[in-house]
């Protein structure tokens, strides 16, 4: 579904991503893990079309172009950004409606809006509340719900557990697992490596703008050198 080749992204003179390759097949959850500052968010934003870059990104056989976020969204690439990116001064309902603005199938979109409110009942209860007044966990639900309403073929989740309480973090990872079971393709960008590897089929480990290791998620967990260095020694325990 997605092939990234020699992706390079710079912020002025600083190279944030340095010539990485990455592949995602349809129906997979692929996780991109690494420490803060490794370049993970930059990769997600480049794929979504929010940044200039060098290299090639091919989605469903079609080359993507830098700085083409709306086109990419219409093609089925939806990003839930780090920090959620909700419209704080608008209501929950208006935020959800922004998720369907690119869709032409209005009748189906209306049905999907009802279904997403059933899936996230707290959002239905608070539909007239300003989004900025929601808790952090509720805002993350809203950001994910809005992205799902665009009917993505590839969902990019950038640090979805950032700043959340443990209970809400567990909820987010459980939801990612459910999306996998529903057949949605997901790129999961996460610092919480152990939890991400539990729901992913394959993983890429980034360090200072490069891919340090990649492979089946379970293999990265079982690699003692990688686990102790990047995941914590707990990851190697049975």
C-alpha cells in the first residue's frame, strides 16, 4: 500500500530524517518507535503531505507530492497529529463534521457520523461542548473519531498516548487493536514501544533520523540487545 524510499526531511540546515525506507502493506499495523527527537513525527507529517521532502513516497501505486495534505486526505491518508490538533474553539460536533468535509457521499457520511457517536458515546453526550473543554483522553478520542470519519484507507496515528493517563492509554491501544481486526491499515508512531509492539505486526526503530532496525514486532521484542537498549529490560521478561 505504501512505499517510502530514501525519504529525507530537513528543517533549515538540520536533517531530521536521513534517507529512510519504509513499507506498509494493506491490513497491517506497522509501528514506528524511537525516542523523542528520533524523527518519527517528521516521517508521519511527510507522508501526510504536511512537509517538503526529498525522496519518493508511493501510495497505492501513485507517487505523492510534498505539501499536498488535502489531496492525500481525499486519497485516503488521514493523520491524527501529535498533540491531537482538535479545533478547541469549536464544538465536539463541529469537529466531527470536519471529518466528513472531503466526502461526497453525504448520506453515508451522515450514517457514519451516527455510528462514530455510538462508538464513542462520550462524544455524543458532549457534542455541544467546546472541544477545548474536554479532558486529554476525550480530546484524543475526538481526534481519532474525526480522522475515522474521513474513511481512511491508511490511518497515521502520531503519538496517540502522549500525555494520557494509564487507563486512557490502555483504551487507545485497545482501540488500535480493534481497528486492526476491522482491517484498517495503520502506521502507529509511538514512544511507548512495548505497548506499540504488542498491537503491531511489524516495526521500525528510529534513532537520530535513521532506521536502526526493522522486522516483525515480536522479533524486536525478543532481540535482547535492542530490548535492553531501547525498550527497557522489562521487555525481555516472559
